[in-house]
C-alpha cells in the first residue's frame, strides 16, 4: 500500500507495475520516469502549472554544481537529529521541485540506518519528472500542496523548501508529534544578485515563526558567499528565481553582461513539531 491516495475519492492507492489503482476503480498511469499524475483537471489553474521545463533545468544545473550544498548538508544534519524511531517511518517533501533536497536527505537517513520511505509532491510535471529521475528509490506525484494526494496522519517528517505553505494540509498528513522542516530565504539572500538587477534592491520579508498547529523547536541559520565566474551559472541562478519572471528586458540585459557575480546566500531552517489543535 502506498501513502498516496486517490485525488478523486480519497481512497488509498496501491502501486502496480504500470499504474496506481484505488478500490473504487480509479487508475493513474505511471510515467516513464516513475512518477504519477494525481492533479485533477479542476485543480489546475493553467495548462502546465508550476515551474516550467526551462526553470527546472536551470535549477538542476545550478544545484548540481554544489552551490547550495551548505543548505543541503545543514538540512540533512537536522533531519538526522529529528528522526524518530517509529516503525516504517515516512518522509514527504511537499513542493519537492527537481528532488535535489529530497535525494540528499533520503540518502543521509539511509546511510545512518534511519531509512525512511520517501515521497515527493510537486504541482509541476517537469519537476516531478526530474525528481523521479534523480531519486528513483522515492515515490513522486504531480499534485498540489493545498490538496496533498496523501493519507491523513501518514508522515513522520515533512519538508517544505522554498515552497508554498499550507498549514492545514501539513498538519493533516503529519503524525501527532511529527516533524516539519521548513526552509525560507534569509533577509539578505541573493543580495548581490538583486544589486545587479535592481536600482534599489530590497531585503526579503521577515516572517512570523508562529504557525497554528505547530510548535517551533529550533531555527538554524545558514549563511555563505558565492563567487560565480561562469556566465552560464549566473543565468541559471537568475532563471531559477522569481526575479527572472518579475523583471523585464533591461534587467535581463544587465545579467547577460556579467562575467562574474558575488552574492550572499542566506537561509533559515525552521524545525516544528505537529501538536494537537483545539
């Protein structure tokens, strides 16, 4: 039995050789890469929601160069310290993207003999395809974080990394006492990139750590500097950020002229515990 549930009737899904099926007779084919599409048409707000193929490719190329390894390593360390001893534990990466962090954490847990069955959900078909190819031992689905196609109280650990937040859904799928690891950008994250794009750069907004249904256990900060000497890396970094789609030709032209870029990277990793709500 899979943790995935039918997006049409909410019944549990069973994985076969070529598809997932539910007791109600609904069937969802496995793609060649190994992921399953569990996003109903009435929950799609565009023909191809989420990150497009070019954005996923840019992020994969940039991350594979190791530039965000400090974040991945810190996330792995916190996941190892947070892992419990529940039988047959499960990890869900909500908004998993191309699977870079999914792969890193699942491998770290396995190497420490704390292996968790790993699942990932992303609304982007291109991202789910890339994640399934990167991390073939995990289970991936196209789906919305606002309507996760997974069962109630099925996960021991949930990760949400630069992804939309849906507290009600995250609380629903986590066991009581389960761990949520959230990664958000620090105030000065990519400041050098912003200086290169904007006449007046702006810091990232500070968010309230208090979340309904969750108790904050700790906050860990990761700060480092990048020196990019390859214009292709600069373009990949730019294209994987929202700034690429929020700027025009003038800003794009500025980045195209750069042969090197120095920028701060700054992340906050927030560890929460799921608690009962009144």
